[in-house]
C-alpha cells in the first residue's frame, strides 16, 4: 500500500476525530472528518503505526462499525 504522508489534510482530519480516545462510527468519521473512504484512511494510518480497532455493534437493529484508536501513528 502507498499511504499518504501524515501531513495530508485528509489524514489529519481523521486523526482529529479519532484522537479523542473514544470510539466513532463510520458515519461520524465521514461527517466530522469530511472523508468518504474511512476504511482506506484507517488503513493508511495503520501503515504509519497507528493502532485502530474496528468493531461491529448492533444498534436499533442495525449493524454499526466503530473505530477506536488506542495508539497514534509514528511521527
């Protein structure tokens, strides 16, 4: 994979969302981070050393995916 540099505005926006230590839904990251391909952004951040888990939960009968960053990327 060819990951964008950490200075990328797109990755910086996603880092800003995930940086609070809380789990965020895909939709939340799309809206707050102004990105569409959340899974691609997460994969790029992982390439830079970030530890980000993705878990599925059933909420009001629908499956929602939550991303949680437990360790930031290498700088």
